[in-house]
């Protein structure tokens, strides 16, 4: 994969919004790409995240606050946080 940023459309419009369950497939894709390219930026490992199914990514979006940056319909970035109990 050449990287998600290289595949984005040249639409020029950027939207940032909270990700929801229907965004889980795109979230999974960009998270795995980020773990491949910058593993030190994450507490999780690529091996652990690859093993998770789509339902687990959907659940993560429900439990946590994850935001995506979109150009058109393509996700080009993400940021998230969660509250420790």
C-alpha cells in the first residue's frame, strides 16, 4: 500500500468529525497503516490490531472519542483519546 495520504482525491475540502460505527472499516484501515508506518506512536502493536475484527473497531468508536479528517469521502487522518477509569 502506498499510504492513504497518497490516495486521497484532490477535492480541496477538508472535514473533521467524530467517527461512528459506520466508519469502522476506514478507521481500521488508517489505524493499521499508522501502526505500520509509525509503530512507536502507539501503545498497541500492529500484530494485536490486525487480529481484531471489524466489530472490535466499531466498539472502540462507541467507547472512545476518535476523530477523522476527510477529503471528500476518504479518511486522511485521525486522532483519538479515551478517559482512563
